[in-house]
């Protein structure tokens, strides 16, 4: 029996060529994400027959795809296998066949470098070092110093105020976490230790790549689009991929924590907004556009087969509780049909596909607390890293960086205390 995806592809070629075989033409450039590369699908061979079709379909539909229509024509789930298009713009590249494990047997163990809590040694008896031996990667989001202009995560409101720079704020929190988690026995590595980029690439060297990317995506390569794309290729694509390469190949963490601060949209210039909230992200909610990218589709399937979702969600639940307790912030709501997808009962946890929580090949929790252009948050940023407590709107609070770090640390302690 001819698989439906193959039959559709053959009919498409047949109709386009007027019912006769056309002369062979070179295949088109693969449809990949910014600075992405065509994947080696054989990497998935070690996951053959390790997951049932029911579990694969559950993870794909419950968390990873926004809805079933998003992967139509790209992934076909059959009773005993999944057919996955290798190159979305070239049917001749064929399909990767993922064979499922028979439901009558227990699922196989996927091969991963990260360890879930049940694979770790028990925590030392009567010891405060509850994170002994846990490898924790901390990713301070964005870049600081002279590089802030490249990622648009900086602003100033009012005269004689300190400029708000997210890339410098996240590294402050990261250093506090490095100290506190290290004291609890964790092996900690930051993806960056200063305000310089990790990547060796620079925007001025990405012009041709940006133009080619826009052409590949069938977008007019105007000067403005090329400039905007080179900026994103540098500050997001190349930077995050460089950080991920170091983690995945050398450090190989058990968990990764991506630190960010949020901000509410403004008009033509920075201004205060009333919103101030908190949410945490795990990887998921892929759109049709994203699943059509060959490398993104591969990375999504790779995460599914490693069963990262279960550890990610369980970890996020404890972290969401302690972050909410520390910050006393309400949850953010993406609403229906947006870029985020609710996957559990916690209003603080959403699935969303970002390069950082996709490229780090282990359970990743992505933090988005505080709106930097909220009046109180802005005042707390101006106050810096003070000792003790200070009053803000009638409430005494820690400095914002220590509060953030304490929320994360408490969540990790709660999680590993209950599971080791």
C-alpha cells in the first residue's frame, strides 16, 4: 500500500509536469530557519521502536503542535510508524520512517545525555546540598554593554535615570544563582559570563546570508528587511546557537534555565504600562511555518523522542509555584490561538517554541517575570542590588535580582527534595 504522503507528492509532481516525467533539475535549497542547517535524520535512528504511536501522537498534539492542522502534509501518523517529510520543499528527498514500539511492551529508554531525577544518585543524607551533582546550565538572556543596541532590549524613561538593560540584568541574576545553587551542590555553568556576545559572527558579515534567507522564504529583500534580518541573525540565531553548541557538546547539563525579564508593548517611545506579570515557558506550540522548516521539524521530533516534556513540565510546575510566592505577581495569559499554548492546570506555565528552549537539548525552563516598563519594576531596577528590604508602594521587598534568584533556587530545592 502506497503511503498517503508519498502518493500526494507523486501526484503533485505528475500534475506540475503535465503528466510526463520532466528532466531532472537540481533540488531547491532546503527550507531551514535563520542560520539553520539541513538535519541529519539518521540521528533519530537510535530512537527507533522506543516510543508507541499513542505516546508520540499525544505529545505532538498535546504540547508540540498548535493544533493538528499545523503538521498536515509534513508528518503522517500511521498505526505502526510515522512518516516525516525530510525536506518540505522537495518531495524527492523522501521521508524519514519512524517505527513505533508495540503497545504491548514497555516503552524503550531513549538515549540522552541529560539525566532525569530517577537516574541521579540519592541526595546525601541529612545534608543541605540537595542539588549535589546536578548539572545546571544558566542562560542569561540577551547581551549587555556596547552590544545592547543589537537586540532592542534596552530603554530609558525619564531624565537622569539608569537605562534599563535586560542583558545586564539577567547576568546579575545568573551570578546570584551560580553562587546559591553551587552552595547547594549543583555543578553550574553560565552560557556567558560578561556582556560580550558568545558568537564570533557579526551583523556586517551576515548581509549575504540575510538576503539569501529572505529570498528562500519568498520575501522581498528590501534594505530594511535585510538590516532587520542581519540583526536577528546576530543577536538571536547565531548567539543562541553558539551558546547551545557549548552546552550540548561540552557541558551537557541535566537542566537549563533561561533567564529573561518581560516588558509590555508601548507606542513610538518607551513609556510606563500598568501590566506586571509572570509566566514560565516550556518548549512547544509549533506553528505550520515552523514545522515546515526542515531543521525545526527535526528538532521538534528529537525533543519528543527524548520525552523531555515530562521532566520540563514537572520542573516548571515547582518553579512556577515558588516564583509566584516570591514575586507575588499574577499570571500572564496568551489567550487562545496565540504563540503560547496552555498544557497544564497552572496559569503560569505555557508552551512556546523559542530557539533557546529548542536548541538546548535537555529540559529547559524559560522565565519571563516582571514587566520592565511597569513603574514599580522600573523603580526597583533603579535601586540596584541593595541589602535587606526596601519599601515600594507600602510593601518591603528584597532587591529585584535576589528576589528572582530566590524564586528559582526555592523551586529547584522543592523539586529535587521531592524526587531524589
